[in-house]
C-alpha cells in the first residue's frame, strides 16, 4: 500500500519529506505543477477532476499538501482569484478525495492568520484575524478542513528555511546566500519578527503525527523569536560572509503589496507536549544547511 502522497514534492518541505521517506524505507510518490521533478507526477491541483482521479487511483494512506504559490503573500494580494483557487479550492479538492479513501491530510498553514496585536504568544485556540489575503484564504482553508474532515493535521508555521539550491523560489536563507555570493547588498528589515523554522523539522513532525495517528491543529515553529536583520547576520556568519553586505531597514517601506504584522509569536508548546519534540535551534539548523552546502560542492 502506498503510504505518502507529497503534493508539492519539488518545494523545500516536499524535498525534505521525500528524503525522510527514502531514509525510513517508506513508499511515497510526489506531484508538481510547473517545475518538473524526476520522481514526480505533473498534477494540476486546481482541477477537481484531475485531483480526484489521481488520488483515487493510487489510494495513499497519508497526503501531505505542501504546495505553495510563487510570490507568497504579495502575489496573493494582487491575484486574489488565483490565490483562492490554489489555497482554498485545491485544498477542498484534495480534502474531499482524502475523505473518500479515508486518508489523513496534512495541510501547512501560516502565522499570517493572526494580526500580531497580541502581546503574548498565540495559542491554537486564539481567534484568527489576518491582515492580508494570504492569511485570510489560509483561515478559510483551515476552517473547511476542521468542519469537513476527521483525519486532518494543520501545521501553522513561519520563516521556513533550509538548504535548497535547486529552487527558483528561494527561502530567506537561500535568497540571502545567493545575493552574498554575488557580493550584492541585501536590504533586510529589522522591524519584522518571527520564529525561524528548519524545514527538516516540519517534515519530521508531519510524518510522526501521521504515523501516530494524531490529528488536529498545531503551531509548528522554532523556539526563538528574532528580527530578520539579526537572523540574516547569523546566516552570513555561518556561511562565512561579511555583514558589510547587509543594509538594515528600520521602517516599513511605503510601497507594500500585502500588509504584514510586524511581530507574531506562535506558542509551540502543544506540539512539543504531544510529540515530546525538540525543534532545532537556529545554530543547529544553520549548521545542517552549511554541511549540506559543503557536501554538494
């Protein structure tokens, strides 16, 4: 029996998931949309007919939906119809097919479901209040899953990073590394705060929750909350670049497509209690990324 279907297998989290399945000797297949992946299948997740046919034919035990739209929150703000099709309707198509074959569905959500106005960390039962359309559509997808499925896992996360040289949509670490390689100055905001989260942890948590048959909503972020400028300095130091390449942005830029909360802290204590899981520290995560860079060179 097929164990895992990874939707978005050519993304950062998707690659970590497939590597973990290979390491554990677990059967898996993956899908991509536009960017071809050698071991994956092309699937348009915005087509309900295609999604249902694909899933019902293969009948995976677990479906991990980690596909995302290039451009993130800014793209979604300007392209709301496409964002709704991809982040809400496609999730519903996948969810209906998962329910039909009694599969568990794992869905990655975001800290952008909150407005950042709370002075203490957000827990899972705090009321969402998104500032941008990306957060709004994630809330709608979450609510649909909770109201429709019994076997679901929602993982809210943020500031996901990892070594991913094949990507054309680089995470913060990869984008900073590429600019530093080109000796290009990097403008990084010190007014944006978050919890850097190592992608390998997100993959491990998804697989562990599935195999333990634990369902529900969990905040899945690293333990440390810091601003992006300080985080950038840690990244450059680990990869032996000078901090002279960094330009600190202390104020919100006037032209911004998607409004963002300046600071959100997610409380990850529920997930840590349920799984007895220890997130990688930023130093540990960066050390793994640096080692992967060395081994690939």
